[in-house]
């Protein structure tokens, strides 16, 4: 299951994100999304967990919890096709 993690602290990196979610089970990948132009975190990321039950427990356990001084927003990620498109930047 792919999990969206929002409201990340700017200093949070992939390893810290992975460690936080490994408490609930195996993590296939953990990625903090970075801004292409500035190289800074965009404040959100995605965690992939192969076990759906562990992923659901992680969502419940991590939503509204503090990580790096910020209260996380955690839920199941929507597929790319279901997300509303923002304005295109060129």
C-alpha cells in the first residue's frame, strides 16, 4: 500500500521517514518529495508498505503524531489518475 505523509518538517529525510514507519512493519520505500528548483523538501512524502494490514496500522498510528516538531497528516495515497491537476508550470 502506498501511504501519503504530509506536513513533514523541512529537515526530515528519507531515512528518518523510513525509520518512523518501520515500527509498524516492513517498508519497501520511503521518499520525501523535493522541489526541483530549490532542492528543499516540499513538506510531504510517500511510504510504500507491502503488507496492507501493517500499512493501515501505520496510518492509524502515525496520523496526528509528531515527527521533527510537526504534526503529521497520514492517509492512503490516491492513485495519480485520481488526483486533481494543478496549474502546469513551464
